[in-house]
């Protein structure tokens, strides 16, 4: 596992949840920090859209359709949570450079 890998994990909220892709942006020997990835963009407010990073090379990243990293929502999981999960892909170098600039 490394930064900018993409995984499919179950994310819960309130009384529900679902499997969704997430982007790992930082990790150490104990904790993984990640952002959720979504395809829902057009229906969002301009304030929320401003926090969404567009993944240009979404197919190369292992995603099925145009997707966005929700940088306004981040979470952590123990590294052990990912022990038996393989990444579906990772951001391309071009998207990594853009992401770093976007989040700076």
C-alpha cells in the first residue's frame, strides 16, 4: 500500500453505508488517511464542488466512470483494516501532481 492507491471499502454513516472507492493520501505504520471518491458532482452546491478534485485519468485509476475525490471529507482507518484488501488502482502521475497542487 502506498499514497495515491485507490481501494474499495465499506463506509458507514448514521444508519446506513455502502462500498465505495477511497483515495489513500497518507499512511504510517498504524493509520491510513483517506478521502472518499464519488461520481456525484453535478447536483452538488458550488461550495461543495469547490472541494471536489476531478480525476482526469479515472479509467487508468481503476474507476468505472468520471470520479471526484471529496477533499472536504476525510477519515482514518487502522492500517490493519486494509490487510486483506487489494487496491483497484492508483492515480496517474499527472493526477497526483494536480492533486498535490489542489490540496496545497
